[in-house]
């Protein structure tokens, strides 16, 4: 109310404040045919500010080359933009230099992080109220910005402008030179006020984090926000648990000694509590992180290994990348997910980079390995697609070794009965076609194989442990496949040379008998290892077998080929077919028996879930037998935790807010407006979360 | 403040939302294949399924094994190993000298028929320890030369038996050079027993692998003779001994067809064999055997398939039985969620 009245009354402070909100940005307004104005912004913060200003009757209406047009209370004010001092993560602020077209006054308008603005206030200004406001907003989990301005004298601007132009056109160290030039101008601010924006969580963030935690994934939150903001956001998305269950440790300090001491204290606590079922997390800010990474890397690495959860606030893009690198060096597989341009380095550094393409642009999405639309899709990406992909890759690679080894072993065995002279049992056509035509198609279709249905995986995220522990592709599974190939080679070789002995031991015939024995075994091995048969799998496995015969009949019909008439001759012999079925039975029997035994009496978790899935029902009754947090319950709980997910459409909403409970974006100013009504709640939550720091 | 701002903010939401341009959806066209949602059947290894599979295999395999074994046992076979017996006593310690000398190699053997043998009776010679599958041996032949008269000088792959006195050898190569040259003459009750040597080779070989207009040239006229000589006036397509020999064997022990006796033999018939023991297997300790054999639907006498079928069938039966016993003694509920470790101690990872 007061604010609106002030706006209506045209209080100069407020007007100036709103002007900064509306102008100090790189937003481009777009007028639609109906006259409504929409804004195109690079960051949603700017978008939010401009929209908020518009709500307060300070409408940023038009941009025409360098001339900005603002409508305020019915009057149109024009500004000419002289210079834009772009935002960098080092300076943590951005400024514009504008000239009022009516009065000709040149003004520097700045907005930035509190620590980038407040210290540069002109001597004599009281910044205490601003600092307090920033603190309070941060505790609400809001993202704060300080707005400031300074009037420039004409000659001061001209002088600076020359310097800035020179800096912009230098070839070496340009970034640094520009920063220096900006520094020249950005001082003696008149701080106007503070804005706070709620960076609202997307749908399903807490559930996603909880599910992925269950799947054994540790989370680190790396953010450029202030510490309190970060902690509040972390609490709201289940990232850390409130006091009785969770514990939050703080690493801070301005000097090396302080950081060292606090690091050691945290490490000690961490070691003690590591055995307790308590969610311990640590918080570190950018400055302390810098020192820790520089001087106490070893201690910090140990801490990184011990902790399942960490919050790093006020970190720069390069620190994000450094942290990822540190975790990678601890033998962790890292996945970085982010949506902003400042996440790009981290995304590129990580083993797996995931970009969220959203309103902040596509920078992150372009740099990433995977690009998704919402954070909650990460759950499906990892649990479903990641897991299937691992399973299929594990099968494909081991199977490829297996099928090649079978042929190699047979050749080796044959060399012992051919005077170790290196004669190939198989003719050149078979050797050429074996890997390409005869055995590749059935396994290619294993891209459709699903061991468990997606629903089951989502209900039992713990099954991902199997993939993390590398249970499907490790030396022992490889040894299993190796042994299988050896066994099958022995079966094929022994049976063919005994069944085709004496008068039948003709080279070309024996070669085709052994080869078709291999192909038959391959078909059955793939069939046994396939978990779900779609029509394509049947087509590929059995069609491949038919194709093998067709190809060989074709070759057998060519008089010039070495195997002329061989396949027709073989297919007419009953002994050939009897030999084939013997090879299949002798080769697959033990494999099937072993698999069945392990499947039934030593089932892996995957097997148990497969069985449960097939038996139908048990998965649902399972929750009744031993209740533990199920996704079903979570869906009910989540709306209570984060407010109104249903009627929330865009992720970031430019809204004014009067109370923190409404969980909308709040906006305030440093002017003594009312923002203290919720203090009690704030302080309580603050003490609850940060007591033990 | 609390009363007025929410309403204005609500308007803000609406305008921002509607103003956001509806982009063309990038959603890929839905198909069950690309979304991997094809209907799938997911068989699992239930005890019933596995036990009946093993049972089925044993039920099918054991009879086939019995039938195969009977078929093999029905085949009557007379094997006579003669390479040592046909060396005169004085040369027993120096067989190589004997075989390389000019002494007469003729040798008489007597075979007794144990069981009735129905025609046709196949006459084989069996060589042991003869590596016809050796790489250099296998490759030492020229298929184009055998097939076409025009390629008579294509002997590049035939080394070391490619040229003789600067003339190409037809048929060239080690395989042809080492052609088996023992001969057998059979008589029963002082009556000559005719051996039909026509049609002992594959018809496809006669028709398309060995040329009708290709005649032997310069064959076996070098200093070192490997084996049989060929009649220079008969085309290769009719030299059936050669054609049989050129089908190299894959194993070091092999039989090759010598001819067919188109006459039934009765039990206790005494067959006199007059053989020329020309072929030198002594230098590599090879054995030579003369084999007379009938045939069955499964081929010659070979118990392997029958025994293997019985073994596999028996093992499958045993497996099926033991799985059944284990299943009955120690039943186990499939897919019992209590086997999931994380269900046993919730929260513990």
C-alpha cells in the first residue's frame, strides 16, 4: 500500500528506484499487435525486474536504437543509452549510463550483488538498513540485488568514455581493461534500494532429489546466490533436512587460518557423524572455497569424499568447474546439471553434462551432452535411460567379445589337428560374413531390450546401485562370458569333428557344420539373454538364422565358389540336423541350468524385481508389507511442501508479493517499507537450520 | 498492500503467460518403435518352464539317440590295417627303404565277413596321421587349372610342384602330386569281385570343378614321385580317384572312397585281397587301412551321435529331476520383495 501510494505520489526516491529497475538492463521490449508489451531478456532476473516495474506503473515501453521510452503515470520519459557496462561474474554488477533526453542529465545506474554495490556507496550514506534488508530477504530464500545510481558530470563522462572506448578496443587483456574502466566509474553510489526475487523451484525438484538420493547419488549444490538464500532453497527442495534429522556445517572465514580451522572442525564433525544415520551437509562460500582449494586441497578432498551433500554458494563459474574436477579426481562419476550460461564450464568439465533449456537461454543446453526441459526429467534420464543404456552396452560389448572368441577358440583347437600350420577351418567367405552379417543383427536389436519396466525402476531407484557398482560389466562377468565362449567353442568343435569323422571329414563340409553350429548357439544365447521380446527381437534372432541359410545357399549355388553345393548337400543329410540340435542342446543346457539356478536360488535384485513384475501385484503389496517412503506417498506430500504446484505455470514469475508465505516472488526496496511482518518465522527457521554453525 | 497487490500480480501472470510466444513444438513424432514402447513379452525362468524344457529335451533326445545308435550298429564294417603286415620281415625295421626300393609290393590279405553285408558295399582306404589339412598342403593346388584348359599354365599357387623341366604340371600342386596309389583287387571264392570305380566322386566336382578338356601333362615325371600317375589320355573330369583325393580332408584321420562292390556278401565269406602297397606312409608313421562298409541313413558306422544324444538326454533328465526335487524340497517364492536388501533395512544404503 505504502509503496503504491509512494508511486502514485511520485516520491523521487521511489521513482528513481523504479527507473533503475526498468532501465538498468539489456531487456528488449516487444510490442505485440494488441498493444501488450512482452520482454525478451537474457536473464530471468532482469525480466522479473522489468515486469515488476511495469506493475508499479513504470512501464518500459519501447527501445528505438539507443533511445529508451518509459511510461510513468501517464507521462513518457525518454532516455538515451550512452553505454552499457555488461555484467560479469567477477564484478557481480552491471551498469548503464543514460542521458535524460529532457534535462540532459547523465546518470549512471547500477544493479548488482550487495557486496558489489554497498561498499561503493558514497561516504556518509547509511547502508545498515540495506544490509539488514538483504539479510532478511536472503533468509527467505530470495535472490537479492542492490540498485544504485550516480549522477555524472558531462566532462567526467566524456573523459571516462574515451578511456572505456580505448579499453574496449584493445586486443590484449581486454576483459581486464574493461573491468578496470568500469571500476573507475562505479563508485560513490547513491544506493537506492534492494530488490528480492524468488527463484522459484521447478515442479518436482524435491521428489527428483529424493528419488535420486535413494539411487545412491550424492548431491552438491553450486550456486552464485548468497549463503542464506542457498540454504533456504536447499531446505525447500529437500536438499538438506531440517534440524533434528539433518545437520548443517559451515565453512567460512576470511583468512587462511580461519578457513583452515573451520575446515578442520567440519571434517572432525563429519568423521564422527559419518556412522550415524544423519544427513550431514556442509556449506561453503566462494571465498572460503577459494582458500580451501588453494591451500587445503587435501583436507577439502577428504571432506568431499565424506559428505553426501554440500552447498557451495557465491561460487564463480570457474570455481564450479574446479569443484567438478575435484570430485572427478576422487574417483566419482560426476554429472553437472545447470541452466545458465555460468554453468557451461562446469557442464563441460563433468563426466556427464546436462543442460536445462529454459528461459535463461540455450547456452547450457548447447554445451551439454544431454539437454532436458525440466529438472525433474533428470530422474528419468538417469534411472531409465541411463540404466537401460548401461545394461545394453554391457550386454553388447560382452556379447561381441563372446561371439568373436567362439570363432577364435575353434580356430585354435583346429590348429592342433592341422599340424599347427595355421589352416583356417572356416573359409574366407564365412570369416568375412561372420561378424558382419551372421551375428551382428540379433544384438543390434538389443537396443530395445528392457530388463525391468520403467515403472518398476521408478519405484525402486535403489536398483541403480547395480549399475553404479558395475555389476553387469566387470572382470567377473567378463570371465563368465569368456568361459561361455570357451565352452561353446569346445562343444561345437568336439561335436563337429566327431560327428563328421572318417569318410565325412571333408574340409568344406566340416567347416560349414562348425560354422552353423556357432550360428545356432549365437541365436540361442541372444534369446536367453534377452529380457523382453518384442516382435523385432524375434524377427532379428530367428530371421537372422534363416538369413544365414539363405546366404549360404546362395553361395552354394555359385559354381565358382569354394563351397559350391556344400550347403544343399548338408541340408539333405539327417546327420547334419541331428548334429545341430546336439550342439544346441549340449551348448545351451548347462548355460540354462546355471542361469536358472542363479535366477531362482541366488537372485540378484534385478531378478527379484523381474520376478515380482511378472508375478504381478507384489510390487504394490510390497509397500504394505514393509512400509517405507514410496513414490505414491510422495506425490501427496509434495504439494504441501512446495506451495501450489498446480496453478503455477511459468517457472519464474514476475510478481509482487506482500508476504513470504505466499511463496511468490518478493520485491522490496531499501526504503523503509514494511518487510518485517514475517520476522518471527524467519528467525525461527534461521536458528533451526544454522544453529550449529 | 496485501489486498491490492495480489490482484495486480495475478494480471501480471496472465499477461506474461499469454505473451510468451507459442513456439512450434519440437516433440518428435510419436511411434511405438522410437519410444521403445513396442509390446514385449518378458519370459522369466520359472521352475515349471525350465523343468519342462529339460524334460522335453530328454524325451526327444533319448529316442533319437537310441535310433542313431541302432543305425550305427546296423552298419557292418570290416577294417584291415595292412601297412605293417605288407612289409616283408627283413624290412620291418627299415620300412622306408623297402617302399622306396624296386621290390615287388604285392601283398595278399584275407578278410572275413562277420555279418551279412548288403550292397552297395563301399570300399574305403583310411589314412592315419596324414595331415591333408596342413596349410601349405591345402593351398598347393590350382582350381582354375583343373577346370579350364586355357588356364593350363596357371600354376602360381602350386609350389613346389608347379613346373617340371620348365613345363607346367597339370594337375599341379602337392595334393595332386601325393595322389594315393595303393590298389586293391578283391576275389571271393576264387571269383573276381568287381569294384565299381565309377561315380565315387561328387557329381558337382566332375561337372564343374574338373574340366572335360583338361588332360594331365608332365605329371609325376620329376625325379621325386609322390604317388600315382595318371592316364594322359583321360580328361581330369573322369579321373575319379584324383577328384576324390582332391577333396581334402579336415582331419588327420580320414577315409576316402576307393570303389563300390555291387554285390551282397554273406557271413563267413572269405574275401582275398591282392593289394599293391605302393604308397609311402612309412616316412611319417602313417597307418593304412582297408575298410569295407555298408551304410545307413545316418552315414557310416559312427556311434558318436547316438552316445552323445543318450548322454545329453540323460543329463537333461537328471537336471529336470534334480530341479524338481530341489523345487519341492526347498520351494522359493519368486519375486519375494523381502529379498530386496533395501526392504530389509529401510533407509540403510
